[in-house]
């Protein structure tokens, strides 16, 4: 759009611009502390402290505390927080300057350099005297105690609760002398629920139907409709993919394509849509390849410590039975999706680094614990020992993630069997065999003729082909060329990233995490603090992943159900009951309402681990249906809204903003599944110019756009897409000017608004005031006020008039006027925030 400046003028005119500003630097997060303890402190101890520590300070430089690093040595500060390009430490470890090299003799690995660079970029957090306890110490910490099933507490305002959940919230509020906000109006409520469950705006017709429906179960029916939508799985799969650190490329040193990662993504979408029980969901991701094959008959189930029967049990060798087996293999992609240093020269180190990444992801994603911190030393805060860590490492050492550790290393992929694939393969094999038989027969006949026509006593060569007639030799050459071409054209069978069994082996405790310094062998085991009264036994013939998965979903496990219900709560309310959803340990924050958390965890397990049932429990409560109305008294008493006295105003995530734009403009392509990667599996994402040619111009939902590690789509980065290299269940929300400028100046947004305007002008049922109302209904799920309608029409007229001297076509001027209004509306805060 040529005249985008009208959008800015219109926003000012209509009063839609809020203050877009950057807040002050926040304190180190739990994730930053975890990263330092797992990746930076061990590195500094191993490579730096000997020369730059308390005993020796070469160049007057110490690297054993943040203040000393910032002070630096003779050459100045070693680090400029947030700016690796200006930091002497990063310059030194890169070995670019021959006079400044650290370590002086051996360059750090690419992974270590990348970790230090990332650490400086995040502000160089260096936790030192961190309090040992938050909500408990060691074994008495709340998260390590089995959740109880608390009764709903009594409340004074008995009319407000709709469910026992509300009693827990209201009791906390009343104890502080506070009251909950009034209910949200119906338009606000359906917009909130629709974005929450499917990540798309409600249509005007859906809003009108809900507003008109005065029945007591009207909202329950809205929830059921949204949960039944295939878009539900797309929305909630994206939440889980943050936790699973999903990406379509490796990142790190060799940024090659994870060309089949999309199969795991589509598995997650289907799992949410099917409401696959969460315990089964986890077991399939950890040990799907070890579950009984439906082709061989099903065994007993996983709940209560056994195996779950397949949902397709008894289907024999049919198509659906094969699909069930493939699905379980694809699910193990959870363990394979992490970034890997594929060109690491030390193969054992590469293997242990991959295992470390799997343990860290397993702990943070499924248990809310930073298990990776115990690789080099006992966890500094949680009661997790290096023995616990290496007990888990034995399980993953006995698991095959890589086909080869030779540079460039190759990850393992499962071949996927399908009835169609088997048929195509059988047809191909039959053709190949026919060609081979034809060649053999022709050669045999020609050889027999040569022998019969040779004179007695003639010595024939071993290879008679040179004596064949020229015509026969030519025919053999043709047939062999056809065979070679046929063999090269074998049907490509689908594969999926995943893990399988390896040689079973317990591992030693590697002193300080150094694989060259093995200590005592540790048997495979779960962390002692969580083992319970019946320690898990690991079969000597299998890796132990299945036993680990069974243990994880035991009802008495204190963490698994709590962590997931807290994630669901966070994705609905914008913050978890435990504000650090990936860390329930001592460095994490204590729950704002532990009885509520435990009550939800019990309902989750008793409800057969149904995530959709948990949605209904939460969304049908008075707590969820509150408005976001301000309350000065409550704001003073609880400024962070930890007690939930009102609904939080939430900004949409990057993907939902993009999908919202596509939806309201009528440009959204609803096709589901598949890959949009432009390179083949294991192909390099960057050419010799280091340019990434990945395209993001698809009109499909953002879920399906490629996630390229080290070069995430810039629009996603702008709106706080998380680092896809690590498990992350708590997206940040920043407010910076470039977000507003993108909406006002992006060519892509302008094209969508042009299309939106064109469709509005083509609708003969609408007059100009009706078009304004339709824009507001589509974008905000509400009616435009009389003042807004008047201002919008004045804006359109002003733009048309201003374009008179530059655009001769009156229809085009008219469309640009309406397009400007559409872009003004989507650039406003109300479009990207949900009340």
C-alpha cells in the first residue's frame, strides 16, 4: 500500500495507539540460571578458572564471579552484557585475533562458543548467593510431596462459585479482603474462549448466536463446539511444541533440515484432537517403539504400571493397525528433535551431549525439574545428585538416537510401513526381478549357443559374453541400463525421526561431566527423591524407557499431573499457579494456591488424564469467566494478580496474531498437515552465501510454517517466539515499537487489508456504515459505537480525497480508503489483545 502514513494518522485520530515502550532489564530468570549451571559454569571451571580464578589471575582477570568479569583485567571488561559483538571474552574464544586467544592452545568447540555467546547475549547472568530455599528445602519441598486431594474450602459469597474450583480461588481472595471482578460480557467471553481453544477469532455469526442464546448451558455448548473443532488440535499442539522444543532444522554447527519433523508435529495435533489421555501421550513419546505392536496382538495396558492397550487393539494386520504402530514410532520424535553438534570430532562427547539434552528436556518438559544441572556436580539447589543424573543417562545411553556419530553425524529415523507403501514396494520388487530374470535368461541362452557351436577341445573364457553375437550384447546392455534405472527409481518409503533400542549399558558417573574421567558405575534408576516406596526395576534386556515412562505416569508421582495442569492453567490465564512452569524445584516460584493446584491434579488423574475435560473444568468456572475490570484496592494488594481477582489481559502469541490477520481478511487456507520445507531431509538450510531461502508466504496457519533454528521467521521473533532449542512453557510478552510498526508498515499486512477491503466492497448487502460494523465485528467481536462509525467513515473519505491527485481510478481510491481503515483497525491494541 503506497500511503501507509494514513494508518499512523488514523491510529492517532481514533485514539488507538498505546504507549509502546521497553521496560527495564528484568532480573535473571530460572531458565537463565539453569542455562548457566548446565552450560556455562562447567565450561568456565574446566577451561578458564585455572588461569583466571582465586589462585591465579593472568592479565589481572578473574572469571569466577559476575562483578569480576564485568570489571575485567588489563584489557578492560571481559563482557558487555547483552552485546557479544562488543565483548572481549567472545573475541578471545573465537581465536580471530592472533594476539588474543582463550584458551591459548586449544580453541573451544563451536557448541561451547555458541553457549558463551548466548550467555552474554542474555545479559551474562552469574548466580552466586542464591537462596537455597523457596517454599521448602530438599526433601520437604512442596513439589516432592505427593499431592493431596483437598476439600473445597468454605467461602462467604456462596452465590459466586460455579464449581469447587471457584471455592479455592474465592477463599484466597476473601482471606485478603478482596472480591472477584464481575463476569465478562458475552462478546468478550466468546472471543476469549475462541482464541484460547482454537487460536482464531470467532465469526460474527458465532458471536451473535451466543449473545442470543440465554440458556444456562449456552457457554458449555460453545466450549464443546470449539473442542470438537480440528483447529483445537492446531492451537494446543503449538503450546506443546514449545515444550517439546520443536523445530524443522538442527541449528548449531550443521543447520540441516529435520525433513520429517513435521510428522511429530502432526502427531501432536491429532493427539490433542483425539483427546488422547495425557499418560498415554507421554508413554508414546518416551517409549512408543517399545509398546506392543497391534500387528502382533495387544498386551495389558499402561495405567497403574502396565501397558495401555492400543486404541486399535484387535485390528490385526489391517491398515489401521499399521497406522497405530507408525503413530507410536513417530511419537518418539520427542526425544530426537533436539539440536545436536553434528560435526563434533569427539564422538563420545557428542553422544553424551545429546543424552544431556534429552535428560534436560525430559526433566523440564514433563517434570518441571532442571535435571541437567546435575551433570557435572550435585544440583546446587534441588536434591538431585550426579548419581541420579547418570542413572537416567544409562537409560538414554541404552537408547539409539543416532545412526552414526561420524562427521557429519546422522540421526536415526524409523521406516514407516503403510499398506499403500507395501503394495508399491512389492510391485517395484516384482519389476526388478522380472528384469533380472530376463537378463539371466538371455545370457543363459546365448551362453548355451556359444558352447554348442564351439569346436571340441576349444578352451572357452570364463566370461562368455564377449563371444555373444553383437545383437545379443546390445540387447543385454539395454536391459541392464533399464534395470539400473529401475533400481534407482525404487519408491521412497516414508520415515520419521525417533529413537529405538541400543545396547543396554549402565554408565559411570563422569567426574565434572568429563567423559574422559569415569567414576563408579551407576545402575539405571529414577531420581532417589522421587523414587517412592517401590523403586522402579529396570530390565537388563531393554533400555528402561518404558519403565521410566510407566513410573512417570503413576498417580502417586508428585510432579507429572501437577506440571501439566499448571501448563493448561498458564495457557488459559497467561500465568501458571506456579509462575515458573518449567521449574518446580527450589529455584522456581512457589504456587500461589497449592490446594487449587493439587485439586486440579487429582481431577486430572481421576478424569483419566483427559485434557479436554480439564478445559471444561477450568472454563466453566466463575474464575475463568471473570472480566478484566480494574479494581484499585485489589491492584494495590496483588499487583501481579497472583490471587486471580480478575481476568488477565493477554496479548496474542505471534502465530495467533498472524492467523488472526489471515482469518479476518478472508485469506486463511484451512488445509491441515504436511511440510512446507523447501529442502529435502538432511539437506542444508543455508547455501554458501549463508542466506536462508525458506519462504513464509503461505496462507496456511502459522503452525505449519517451518521453524528454522538459528534463523526463526523474523515476524515470529518480533512477537516473542521462544528459542526452539530448549523446552519452554512460558512465553515472554514484550512491548516494543517495532511490533506496532510492523502492523502499520508491513507489505504483507497491507496486502491482506487490500483483500479484506475488496471483499467488503463486493458485498452488496452492506452500506458504508454496515461495512464499518462488519470490520469491527470481525476484528473485535463487538459492535462499533456511533462515534467509532462516524470517525471511521470520515477517515475513509479523508484518504480518498488525499489520493485524488495521485490515483485517477475512483474505485481504486475507494478501496485504498477502506484498506486504510482495515489496517488501522488491525494495528490497534484491541486486535492483538484479548480481555
